[in-house]
């Protein structure tokens, strides 16, 4: 009996020793990873799925990175990235364009979605089927000068008068709450709010910006960093983009599994909405681009021209400095 107790005790000591050794090895492995952070532009949603996939499936770790996915807080992603308080962030072409003319050194390093999927939405019963129907209606927005410029641009295509449109600041109210408060239409991303309307059985009319102007087909959202990061740590930027690219490619090929990964990271999200949104976005991430994340100079130049002509951009803008494809993984020609 004593002999068996001795053998059992020896075995337990060996197992504990092996476990401690493995824990130390895991810690050493983690310590070797480069710690960086990426700040979201909003609460987690399907625009961000590729990042969560890259973290969950070890794509960041494969690239030598320990990535912290952060909420933006009051400062916002652009401010945190520009100041160097975060290495990467989720941004927008319009924000980076305006930042660049103010000498804020933000740079877009990948387009998350290839074409603009946003537009003006209204409950179908409102009868808003064209920009002409904006006359006599109330628009709920967030108070940015850009909003009025976009509204006026669309209304001008049908000789409508923006002075007959009431524009109110709706703050953080969501689309459905706005529709209950005498607001007739709002600016949404169909991939989230439009899909939610479908699931609610609520018929909406959607006027996509891209239906009225090629210049409004800009990149929204994008992944961004700052010039100092590119200059001082190009290998880290390359590693981050490589892993993110792999994450979004996985989301394209496996939308259901990717949706589950997002839900695991953000369990408060509606499961059906996440899955339906992920399915809708799967072929929108890359769309007609040669690879996920690719950006075109013409898109940056055309949108800046639109902003300048509509008096929402003041100053010299160099599109070539605002974005780069240099960190995207090199794809072999098929």
C-alpha cells in the first residue's frame, strides 16, 4: 500500500512540475509578443468581425502580436491613434481626409469594406423614395457639417430645395427610436440597421449615397495608424495588417463561424442580427477589389474633390499621403 502511495505521489509531483513548466513556457511565449492596441470606432459589430477572428484564431499571435481590442471612449479612435495612445484604429475616409488637411498624421492602411454601404433610410410608410421627397420632412443626424452637404448634394440632383428640409440633432438616438419621435429619415449603414429592420419586419426605403454620386463611394470604415508608427515600426504595421487581412478573409469564407466568434467576444449582441448582418456583409468586404483591404487613389481624390466643392474641406489635401496599400499581404497571381 505504501509503495502505491509513493508511486501516486511521485506521479502527482511530476504532473505539477510539467504544468508549472508549461505555464512558464506559455508566459514566456506571451511575453515575446509585441503588445499593441486597436481602437474601435463604435461598439462591436460586424464591421469589426475580422479583428475578433484574427484574435480568436491566433492570426495576430502568428504574426508576433498581442492585440488588445479597445472601445473608443470619449476621445475617439482617431484622436487616440493620432496621439500615439493606440497603435491602430477603425476610422473613416472622411475623417482621415479632414484630419490630413489639419496636419493630423493619420494614414489609412486597409479598407474594411470596399464600397460605401450607407444611405438615408426611412420607414416605407413615409413615402420617401427619392431626394425630392426630403422636402417638407425632418432629418435626424448628429450635427456634422458634412451631413448637410451630403443632403444638399443629393437633393440638387432632383432640383429639390434643402431650405425646405428640417435638420435636427438626434444625438445618440438609434434609427428606430428616431422614427417614433417625428423624425422622418436618418443616415444608416444597411449592414446593421437595415438588417435589423428586416428582422423586425419593418419595411424601409433606402437611398444609397452611391446611387446618386460616384464621388460618394468612399471607404467607410477603414483601418488606420499614424505616420510615426509607419516610420518607426513598419514591421509591426505589416504584421497587424497581415493578421487582420486573414481575419476578414475568414469572415468572407465562413460568415456563420465568424459571427459566432464576434458573439463570443460581445455576448450582449443579438445573435440573429449578427448572423444575418455577417451573411450580408460577407461579399461586401472585398467585393470587386483584387484583395481585401485594397484602396484606390482615385477614390481618395474624388471624394476630396467632392468635399472641397461642397465646402466641407479647407486646405491642401495630398491623397497619396492619406492611405497606403504597402502593408497588405502580397498575393500570388492566379
